[in-house]
């Protein structure tokens, strides 16, 4: 830190001051309201709100479906990233650009579109119906919606690492007698692991808080297909502010832990690959 | 989410490089299998929903489609969505520039912690983002009594919608600018100042041209989220027709009333917005990559 240069540029006080005031007013103070409201509850009240059987069932669904969706995205996202970086195929650029659709498409639109497709009279749902597979209006619908919104994360974290990879490593593996599968497994895959885990964690974190795309397709049956964010909404609609806040506290604490994990994973990826993602 | 900063590097054409070399070429069936499975997954989860929006919107013909969009409630929802974006994007733009200037151009303690705090809204569930403003400004909230006495409505009114939208789009512009401006350092600005430029001239003539693509990129993503936000806005809106419904909320209301064609008509506008966003985003990435430095 050079003391000479420090104040050559103007605007330090103004820009940092504005940043801190705006951050406090929009984010920090309102967020603190959740924790402050929680402290006005007795331990018993809090436990009643966050550990009732219906809420527990919603945690199981939310975290279970988010985990599965992130896993699906890790496997297929890796395949897609591999195909996009390694094989020329017609329409590749368009596919590449459309990968980010879940970031750009409003969640409510995704929700009704997925419902239209996966309901029993929809394009995909009607094919699965004779096989006895029901997707919309039940837990599998939640999984489909969460897979949709998490789709870009793994592709976009793995893709740059694959692009940076030189041919030399795999050439060396081949010259030492490795098959392509062995070269992938022993040489390429280990370099992808940090990015893959980061993408998985990002998709999982996004899915846990997701609301808009899920509620249309889930059916929202208590104890069966009701996600935790919907529990908060339901409690609010019943003017149970304390209950809603208690469940929100649980979700916030979990989100913060996930944020710390993701920061750690990103730092690990940057160290391993020399680039930030 | 990969920021624009990462795409400033030359994107190599890795496909031909690997497939030209016999040692690193994959057999044809592996190629077909991977591309086939990848594209099936892509079609099932991304392409079909996108197509479905437009097919469902036009299911009852173009007449129904267009009349659904000129309904007074629909127009009011479109206006409110535009208003929410027109306010929250500039707020967050100003914030993004200030935060990136402070973080990239100066040294101070707690900088990394500040960067983490800026990213915080991304990890908060949209529903919780709405709830926090209810706890502060709602009737039973901290300022509820005071606001009621002064006849000011924030929750279940337009200001609440703008606040919730600002919260969920908070980090978009800052997180594009911070890494880029950190990488650019402060040499150019210092040179401008030492040659006698004022702070404002330096910012306008030196900094802005250097960051214009990242800035545009952040604005595009911020705007898309601002117009499409559902969960947070749903909590604070109160769903008053013609008053506090944004476009995504209007989609929900119509859908729940089984007015599917109208719901998908409104949804198709939002899907178009998403497509325009992706086209602009791809263009900005391409420009940033081919002409990263400002032209005269």
C-alpha cells in the first residue's frame, strides 16, 4: 500500500460513504430485521414455528430436490460443456447463447411453461403418462423446475476451464498408453473438480431459495410438495409474521453458510486454474 | 455466473484443436453420444419451455393474443414493471459505480468483507427479500405506525415493489465492475489527474470508456431481473389489480384464473424480453472481446 498514491485520485470518501449508506439502507438494516424479530420470540415459539412436521417436510423436499437438481445439472452440465467446447456441431453458438436463458427468463414464465409441458396433457407429460410417470403437480415437478433454474451454473463454471485446457496433457497421457477414457478420468477430470463443485454449489444455493418457477408446477400439497419459501408466504398470508420470520431465519442462516462455502470453492478454483469464475 | 471480465480473454476455438489431433480426438460414437445427450437435456429443460410459451400464447389466435395485451390491467402491469426497472436499475448503477470506484481505486481495511456483503442479496431467497421490507415498513413493522400516521403506504404499494426489485438486483452492476476495475488498476486515472484533469473529467473521459462494455453488460442483466422478479415483489405487492401488479404477477393471476391464453400472452412479452437480453448480452460479450479498448 503506497501512502503517496493513496490520495491522488479524488472521491474516496464520497464513493465509499455512498456505498456503505446504500448497502446499509437497502440490504443490511432490512435483513437485520429478520434476526431482531426472531429475538423477540421465545425458544419454544421459535421451535414450534421452524420444526413443525409440515415445515420439516418442506425442508426435506426443498433441500432434497435442490440437491438432486444440482446433481442432474452437474452430470448433464458437464456433458453439455464438454460438447460445446470440444465438438463442432451445427447450431452450437445458438445453444451456447441460450444456456443463460434461466438467468434471463422470469421465473413465473418458466413455471407456467414447464407446467404446460410436463402436465399430463403436455408435450412431454403425455408421453410419460402411459408409462405411469407423473411429473407436474407433485415432487417430480419441483425437481424439474429446480433443474431448469440451475442449468446454466455448471455449464458456465466448467466451460472456461475446459477452454483453457491445452492439448498437451491429453497427448502426454495418450503417448504413455492411456485410453481416451483413462486420460479423461485421470488427467482432465481432476482439473475440472473445483469448477464442477462450484457450479454444483451455486445451482444448489439458487434452488434452495427458488419460489416462482416451482409453485406453478409443484401442486403445493402440504407435507408432499410444499417448498419452504411457500411456507413463509402461507404464514404471511395468515398474518403469522413471527412464524414466517422464524422460518426465514433458518433459510437465511443456511444461505449464509452456502455463500461461505461457495466463496471458499471459488477461491480454490481460482488457485487451481489461475482464473476467476 | 461467469462475469464479463472472464470473457475478455481470447476464447480459443478448442473444438478444432482437439479434434484435429489423433491423440486427443474422441471416437465418432462418443461425440454423437455426448452431443446427443447434451442436446436432449438442453431441449427438455430449456428449448421446449421457451417454445411452449409462444405456442400457448397463440393457441387461441392472434386476436385473443393482442386483445389480452391491451387490457387495462395488462397495460397497468406493463407500466408498473417499466417503472420498477426504470428506478431500480439507475439506483443500482449509481451504487455499482460508487462501490467499484472505492474498492478498485483505493486501499482500505475490510475490502473483501465489503465485496462479500455486496453479493449477499444473490444468496437470499426472493421470498425472504420481500419479507424483510414487510418487517420494516409493514403495518406491524418498525415504521408501520409512523407511516400510517403520515398516510404513507410502502407495503402493498408501488414503493415496496421498487424497494424489493432494487434489493434483488442490487449486486448485478457492482459485481461486473469491481473485478474489471480492480484488474485495470489506477495508472490511467492518476496520469489524467497529474495532467490537470478534474476528478469528474477523469471519471468521464478515462474510467467510463474503459468500463463501458462491462457497464452495459451489468445494466442488461440488472434490467432483465428487475422486469422479471416474481417472489420478492409478490410478497410486498398485495396483488391489487391495476395498481400493484407487475407483469410477472399478472401472469400468475391470469393463470390461476384459468385464463391460460392471456397468461401466456403476457408471459410471451417477458420471454421476448429474455431473448432480447440474451442477444444483447452475446453482442456485448463479442464486442468486449473483439474491441476491449474504446474506439475514437
